[in-house]
């Protein structure tokens, strides 16, 4: 038997959020895109913080 690559989750949204989401053509793809973008931003932030921590102060 194959393992599932996706998982169903429940999320509580405000009525405005639900209305906006329903206005989109493909709700599932919109949600996945938003999560992917948020994950990418988190990775970028972590990378920048790691890079900044490695840099030594410049001598003047």
C-alpha cells in the first residue's frame, strides 16, 4: 500500500477570509501556494540570520 503524500487539516477562518478564499479559482492550490510562500520566507529569514551571525564586525 502506498503512503499518502498529503494530509487533510482543519483551519478556523474569519468570514472575510473564507469569502476571499472562495473567490479564488482553486482553493486547495491557493492554500498550498500560501503555505509554500510562508515556508520559503521562513527559510530565507533563517538563512539571513545565520549569515549575519557568521559575519565578523568590520574594522574601521
